[in-house]
């Protein structure tokens, strides 16, 4: 269970999103393989994120 909880961090800021209500999870638009997690704050502020494949998004 600890492994799952640790993997539930915002890709942009690293915040744990488990208790957050408005976070999202999706596959990288660039490679389609890596999981991207965004907390509500980073979504609203349009903070950038970077996938391991090099894709960068808002």
C-alpha cells in the first residue's frame, strides 16, 4: 500500500494528492506510457510538468 500512496504525488509540485478532491490522472500525451498526476492547485495555476520521455505540458 505504501508504494501506491507514494506514487500518488503531483507530477509538477510533488504534493500528495490522496486527500485532495480535484486532482487528475492521465497518460502522457507524448508517449502514452507514463502516468501524469496533477493536483488542483497546479491545474489552476497551469504549472508545467515534464514526463520521463521529455514531453512538457502546462
